[in-house]
C-alpha cells in the first residue's frame, strides 16, 4: 500500500476540520440553550425566595394572631369565672343574712 500524498492528507484533515467545526457549532448551540435555561432557573429561584420570605412573614403574623386570640380567650374565661364566683358569693351572703 503506497503512502498517502500530502494532498490526500490535507483533504482528510480538511474533512476532519469540517467535522470538528460542525460538532463545535452543536456544542455552542447547546451552551446557549443551557445558558437560557440557567437564566430561567435563576429567575424562578429568585421568585421562590421572595415567596418563601412572604410566607414566613405571614406565618409569623398568624402565630401572633393566635397568641393574641388565646390571651383574649383566657381573659374572657377569667371574667366569666369571676362573675360566677361573685354571683355565688352574693347568693351565699343573701341566704346568710336571713
């Protein structure tokens, strides 16, 4: 088998260079697609962080509201118990005076 001439070798190298350029173009398109996807992901993540911060504030507000509601409920129950004890004491005193 005779050795390849320089012209044949150059043609093979040119074909290989074309193939490499085509693959490189494909890789560039893929990188561009990934950059776009990354930007969308970053935007979505920023929105999620904002939503989590808002939800955290709302949960804190709900906890405060619940604590305030519990405090008011206990105050109401104490007032009712105080009224009942006063009524009972007045009934006992009215029977005791007679």
